[in-house]
């Protein structure tokens, strides 16, 4: 265990999560998968739990459990082992253990002093959405996407019983303070809330969406020193007596159309905090239901956690941002932007010094060698789908929502803006002299725009001659890119055709057809002699650009590829397949060892300019840098 090694090295007989003077960058590279030489990003955060000293927190994310020192805001450790996002974590009543629940169907128990994984077991047939301890610490309750609540022996990991009463995905589960009642909440219709007697395993009462108007329950919480439960659902937060299933009161909300994602009582039980999909945090009097105070984060809220002393509320937004609110002064104490939503697009700067990622509403620049965050461009709309650099590296083009934006990298200023016509832009490329940019136009068109003026060149309607030849009724552009020498323009639509154009004459050179499925992405090899295309069914096809002849085709019914690129000077083709990067030798067609390490689907990948490294960006909010020389040689 990494932490134990640190203890031995420093001769400190203290808690393993003490504040060591360890390079945080080194810590961020712990738990790297085989073949990866670096990681960028910490994944998306889901939930925060305090250690008993109040100075440290455990944060469940898509890639592991981060341990943070709140005094320095620096990570102390990264605990890995789950292979999918970790949605929930909870400390045992004696604070010696904490449990985590993951989409990998697994539950793990960790020693809170050493970080050691002391027990793990498969808990459900589908994702495990929440985990919680009984008040005596002997039983663990889990809520699963297989419509069940299960009780487990904490010491052995053996199943005690399965509580079957829900008709849909169970999102939440909670013990009463005295352990006499379990409340669970599920997603859609039917038995939305169930109250259980944990000793006899009998169902006390069910609250149905049809009779009680409660549906889509994401969170359930018990009021301290009681058997009263708060239930958060669409447009309603209500308090129920768990022993009888009786409705006690309905709380006043800021908006009656809100979808409540988190409910949590203050440690003294006097206040209930709730978070909704509009970004509102509401504080209600737990006795009267009166709305006392609201905070507005402007971001949908994932989870809420009170500090042990009740003076701080921690809010995790759906995009992964963590906020700490001081409740005595009613202000934002600090904000952690370390954790991000999925990576939607990725690019190397032309000089290879930085990796740029497109996230939700922002663009981030990372040092390609150290993985350190260099700068961020904020304030974009929705997800950043596409990134492209001018050849001199001075201008960055980005696509978000309905806008194509041009950025001066030295100053970070916006220098150009192009709006869509009907459909969202996803296609963008620079001409060789950097005076024009090619972007998606109306159906079956590419538009060339003057970078400086933003005025369209009328002669550049390149798809005009293809309108009547397309098999697709709509034929939207899926990809456009210039060859490395920028003399050839490549375009692919949502039919099965690739069109290769001479940039100087606007004439069609080749029309290539992939007969397997609609094309999703096409790329040039580094020398510009080959091009590769990936279809929606995952088939990867290679063509000789000079002759238009098909060189090779790689197909697997299990593939579901979103992106691809050439590597190792055109010797290797790399393409995304789910949460894995597949490598294939172009000449032999032999598959090499797959690159596994992401916990969610790989959205985008790009090769470094020397072809030695593949960077893969994932829905898990991280980028992994893979050493291809090592992988090929091994």
C-alpha cells in the first residue's frame, strides 16, 4: 500500500492520511493502469465524506477515492480498485472503516487509518447506487439498480437478506438512528419508497407514485435521534414517520418543479438541507417545513454533506465542482475545481507542449509532460465538442453548443465567433495559410470563412455537386479535416461516403464508400498518404489517398468506436472502443494489447506529433497518456 510505504520511509507512526510533504503531482499518478505513463484530471466527483478529525475528506469519483487535506487543499492519496464510477461512500459509526459503492456492482470496505482495502464483494447484478452502515456498525445496506436493497454482514461480506419490494432502480437507502427502520427510494413508478423492519425483514409500508405523487426519488435521509425520514423527489420534499409510513409534513421549496437530488439533516437535526437540479440549496426548518435560506450554485446539485460540527455544508455539483459553504456567516468559504465532468474533445498544441481538453463549458490547458493545469478558458455554453489549432499554434478554434469560437492563445481573448444555421457545429478545420476556416454549414455543405472578418466565401460551397448523389436524405457533416500539407480537404457525412477535395481547385479527387455503416470520423495519417475512417458500428477502414484503394479493414461486432488516430509514424491505428483503446498493426492487421484503465467510455483520442503517445479522454473526466513504444515492444 502506497501510504504504508510512506509511513516506513518517513518513520512516522501516525495515521496514514497525515499531512506528508509529498508532491501532489506524484500522488495524482498513483494507481495508473498498465501502459499509462501519466494521468490528467481527477475524474468527476460524486460525494464527500468527512474523516472524524474534520481536517480531511474522502471524495468518491469516477476514477477512485481521493483523500484530501482541507487545511492545504492538497490530495493525500488516491485509492483505486473499483473499475467503474464510485457513486457513494459512507463511514462506519466508529469511523474506523468506510465503504464505497460502484457501478462495477462491487462494494469495498477500506481501513480509514491505512487506506487498505479490507473487504470487497459483488453486491448486486447491476450498479450499486448507495451504501450505508447500520447504527451498530454490524450491517451494511446497499441500494442497487437491480431493484433490490440488500443487507450484508460487515465482518464477512456475507449476504444477510435481499429486500424485494421496488419495481425500479433503487437510488437511496438509509437506516433510522435507532436501527429499527430502513427507508429506500427508487427511480420511476410503482413502489417509490419502502419502509422495512431490518430484524424481521418485513415490509412496513410502501409509498407509491400513483397514490402519494412521489416519484423519481434520488435521496433519503433520517433525522438524527428519530425514525423520521426525509424523501426528496420531483417537486416535493416530505417528512415521513418510518415506523408507520405516515406523512408528517411537506417542505416549502424555492421551485415546485425542481427535481431533488440530495437531502441531508444537520447534525443537530434542526435543519434539512436539499439540493435540486436548478442549482438551488435550500435550508428548511425540520419541524415546521419553513424555508429559511437558499444558496444558488447555478449548477445542478449531485450531493450535499454536513461537516461533523454542522458549521459547513459541502455541495458537489453535477459537473464535479465542490463548494464549501460556511453556515454561520452564510458565504462560500472555498471552491474545488479539481474534479471535472467528462472530456468531450482533446488536442495537442502544434508544438506538443500542452494537451487541451474540452469539458462542460470550459477549455483546459495541461502541461503534456507533468499533467499540471496551466490555464482555463471559462464561460462557454454547454459541452465543448471540438478543438482545432491553426498550424502556427496561435489560434484555437472551439465548438460549443451552437457557436464556433476563435481564441488568441497568447492573450486568451475571443477573436472570432461563428453561429450555426440549423444544427450544432461539430466539424472544424484550418486552411494551410490560416486565413480561412472550414466549418459545417447547412445540410450537405461546407463553408469556408475568413478568420479575420467572419464573412463567408460564396465559392466554397463544396458539397453542391454531391447533393443528388447522397444516399442519405439529410446528409449532415460528421467530420472535416485538412491533410498535413493542407492541400487536401477530407469530409465525411452521415451517409457511407468520404469525399476528398483539392483545396486549390475545389474539385473532388475521390469519393470513397464504406459499405458497413454510416461514417463517424475520418483522419489522415501523419504523412498524409493514408486516411482512416470509423463507422458507427465500429468498423475501421484504411485507404490509400493517392489511389483511393482500400488497404485494410478491422471489424468487430463488439466495437462501438467514437474516435481514432494514427500513431508510431503510421504503423499503428488506435481507436476507442467503449472504455478501452484498441491498437492494431496496420500492415498485418494484428491487434496489440488493448489499453485499459478508464472507468467510462473513451470519447476522444489523439496522437502526439511524434506518434509515440496516445492521449485518451473519457466520460470519466480524465485523460490517460499511453506510452506506445512500451506497449508495442512488450
